[in-house]
C-alpha cells in the first residue's frame, strides 16, 4: 500500500461505524466512509466536539451540519496551498490520500532532466496539476466542471503558481483526447482520476467499468515515445489494483517501463493503522 503520511495539517484522528473523524487544519470534520465497516467505541473528543458533520441519508445523499466552520479555509502540503469548503456529497475539495502520488511523480519530473508535458484528466480542484507544475512540468488541466476548474485556478493562485505553465480547460475528457489525437499532440505523462459515474458538460455519461479501459487505450495514442509516467486512480471498489496493472500493462507494453498498482491509504492516529482510500496504477519508464 502507498501511504500519504507526510501531511502536517491533515490527519484522520479516528474512524468507526461508517464514519471518519478528521482534522483539516484548525477544524474537525466527521464524514461518512463506506470502507469503515468496523464499530469501535468513539472515545476521541472530536466525535462530540466537531466543526462539521456530514449526515448521510438512508434515501441517498445527505447534508452538512456545522458548528463554527467557516465557508472556506486553507491547508498546506509542502509549497502547495488548498482552499477548502464543504460542498455536496461530503466533499471538501481535496483528496489527501493523493499526496502519495504527488510525491511519486514530482520526483520523476524533477529528475527527468528535460521539459515534461503532463496531461491531467478529470483534474478536479487541481491537486495533481499543482504538484506537477510545482515540480517543473508544463500541465494541461482538463475537467468537465466549470466550477471545479475555477476552484483549481484559485488553488494555483494561493500556491504561488498563477503564472505557471498550466492550460485550464473545461471539456469532456474523452472528447478532448480524441481531438488531441487528430491534432497530433503528445504528452510525456498522463494522469487520470476518473469518477465511478459522472456526466460531461453536455450530459455525456461516464461509467468507469465500461469506459476506463478504452480511455487508457485512447491515451496511448497521445503518449510520447519517451514517456515518463502514466497514472490511473480509482475509487471504485470493483476495480482491484491487479485490474489496473493488467489494463495499463497491456496497453503500454510497447513502451519499456514498469507497472505497479497498490491501494492508497492514510494513517489513523488513534490506532496506528492505515485506512484504505482507493487504488492507483502507476507506469514509469525504466
């Protein structure tokens, strides 16, 4: 398992009975987590004294309850600054476990000894985009949500990366890749963090089980001959790490490189154990 254990301002304090207790900077949140199927006594004081609690509804969805939580606040990871705010379906605008991947590809970019062009698909609020840009890459950031791209731009400004070579695009990721193939554009690295289910800006339906493999195959057509890395993230429990390895390995077999997939996770302060938070498949050049 790859563990994001370098955070200073974020931590999972405890987790039990379908929920996790987290510290986000100066604030404590309780959010649902389907992986937390165990039920231990909730002894930590944060279970009773919190700033935000997302209550899941049995009918689907849910709602936030607040106690002294601002509309927006910031946390930092190294040189990066992220603007957080609670919004629909329990999210805050950041997936802290992805820091394990940021650290991995940042090292590759810094050690490449050459310019690196990165394509970030389903780029959300820009965590991977900013990490790659801070490491020295030229990044193309693509997401179907205009609001998420605007949020990512805010994070770039807060991180001192306003003038970094980042191209911001609101677009359907599959259609964008198809256009890049026709244009003959290539990238040295590709990152994709697709949702389990979603819709594009014009209502295009995305279902990961049906579309992830065709997209990986499509992306190989815009991957440069001297590619540096290829990263696929999944939060879908049905896609085991070995499945990611198989798809990536099969489609990138003509490139000389190495594929490895693992669960990614975050440490839990109260137990010293690791909470699984999805999986990642990594290909890197030898």
